[in-house]
C-alpha cells in the first residue's frame, strides 16, 4: 500500500539480482480497486549464464501466473489472503513472506456491521496454501528499529533462503540504494533474524483503537471518582472509556451529562440473570458512541492534532530535516454544513428546498486541503474551534432529541423485559459514520423503533429486535430489513 515502500523493495531485489548474475525485470500495476493506493509489484529473474548458453534473450512476463509464483511477499496479512484466493500461492512451490499485522481494507471499514476479516482464519488459509510460510509482525519490527516495513520484508526474504543470494548481497543493495541506509540495514537485520529463528508465526491480538488524547483537567479526577462510586464493577471500566471519549469530544461538562443520563438506566438495572449489568454496559457503550458523533468539527479537530502529524512522519520514516506534506481530500455536502450551523439557521436551510439547493451548489465539490501548510491548517483549525458552540448547532439538537427518545424506550422496557431493553440499547450500532452511511443507518434505526410497539409485549420481543437489527446490517439497500419487517407484520 502507499507509504510501505513497495517500489523501493522491488528495486532492492532487482539490484541484488543484477549484481548476482541475473537478468531482472520488474513491473508494477496499481490496484486501487482493492485498496486506495495499493500496487502489485512483480519481479522475474533469469540467470545470465543460461542466456549465454542458449544464445538468445528470455521472454519475461509482465504479471504473475497462478501456480507459477516462487515467492510471494505481502506487507499485510489480508494481501497474502488475496493472493491465495487468486491462485498465486501453490503448496508445492510458493514461499509466502507476509507481515501478520492488520491494516483494515476499505471493504472492512465500509461494512455496515462488523466486516473485519477473521485474522486467524486468514493466517491458517495462507499457511495451508503455501509450501513455506514466514509470518511475523513486521510493522512492529519496523517501528522498533525506526525503519520501514520494506527493509524488514527484504530481511525476511533473505532469511527464508529462497533466492540464490547471500545476506551480504542484499545488504550491498541497500547501501547502493542510498536511502536511510543505517535504518534500513537495522530493519533488514531484524527481519533476517525473525525469519531464521524458527519462531516466525506468532499470534497477536487485533489492533485496538488508541485512547483519545484527554487534556488533564482539575475536574477530571472527580469525574472518574464519580464513576467508581456510582457504577458496578462490570460496567465501570467501559464507562470510564466513555467519559474519556466524551471529554475529548467536547468537554468535562459533556462527560458529566453522559453520567447523568446513565444514572436512570442503572437504577432500573438489577444486574440481569448473570449479574453482569448488561443493560447498563450496553447503554453506556452505545450512548458514548452516539454522543461522540462525527461532524465537521470533530473531523477538523482530529485532522489538526500534533499527534497525527507525528504519526505521519513515523510511518514514512522521515528524517528530522525532511519535510512531510499532507493533503486532505474532502467533499463537504450541504448536510455537513448545516450540521454545524446554529439550530434555527440549519433547520431553515434543510427545510427550504431552494435555499438548500443553492447552498449545495456552492459547497458540494471536492477540495484538497494541505494541512501541513498554513492556509489549510488554519482553515481546519478554525472549524475545530467551533466546538465551544457545538451545543447550539443543528446537529447537536437533533442528536440529543433522538438519544432522549432511545433512552425513554430502554427505560420503558427494562422493568418488564430486561433482554428487550438490552436489544434496544444495542440498536444504536446501526448508526455510524457520516454522509450516506449515517443516513442509511438512521433510516434503519427509525424503521425498527417505529414498529417496536407492535411486539414489545411478546415473549420473543428481544429475539425479534435482534433479528431485525441483524437484517439491517446485512445489506446497504435495506432489502433484508424490509423482508424481515414484512415477516413480523
């Protein structure tokens, strides 16, 4: 993928081969349909001695042929899985060298429900399909050596011993390349050791989202103490994360309001049959997600944080004296503009078709915002600074009204049907993202909430809600949900 140094890795392999008595040909094919910025690099090597003996030049292919690949290198586990699906990995021929870490694909991120591929199953499939499989977390090794993943991949290739070259041959290629030589040699050495120590295949947890940065506030300690005093042990850790998220999203008062709204739910929660307080936990989880909705203010805030720019520099392996330029590709719609306007003005624009169309013509086109330049940074910094007025915005008022309605339905169901109240709380998982994704999720959420009264007193009400929710997550067009709604009448 972009930034992983696939072209540099390809050049190192070609250089090693050409200095080792081989003719080498390298091609690259952009694969943006798989992932934004993804590229497939293909290298073929042919011994010069055989050319001289035959007295003619070889014909080298431009793309790999299924079943004819000797070595496959993948900078991320799912890419190795894709190669298996396409037939490039042969159990009698192919050596697979792949990093076991995950960088979620566009398809995984766009899924309505949990679209993340099962890492263990992918790894198992790759191991079964390959003759030899060398896998370990190469991203972690690259970070620990302050190098880039391409140098670790090259080290793993050398350590696998599949090509007729010595370790020194690869190291000379790195030196001849002249790119961050010492760091790349360190990454190469670490990758070589991992590939030859016999312990390459490792099990690691799925990557977790980093905790949001929270400014130290004199009232933050009191807020966390309130959580410890109010909420039972099983729910408290998750509620602490919710408090941190909402203090980061807005402020301490906002996080306090979150606890105020949770208190009535806790009062109705007897712990359930298993005494895990599922109702309080699920409500806390989903309310924190809902209250930290993604508007233009939040997006601008996240894009202008110092930690983000530091991460970019680390990911591309920039030297202290090198400049790293970042360009944001943005496409605001009239809805995103109205969301941050004062509630009366935003409502007026959205309800007046002529005005809405006029605003849409003005704002609805792609923009490139260079956030590492003063003009682009100041623009997004200004939008982020509108956070202090978010409570007066059209989007805030709308979301708080919906949350109040949702909490009321949870509270109404809890005394007589605990499981149903839990499933109503979990309905929030339909609402996510922004733009069309958010609109589709909200439409499904409202459709289920609107029919809830028809079967709220049934013994199987909780199971019915669960089935409707799963149907809503089955497809983007709502076909499965419509069929499920028709089935329950």
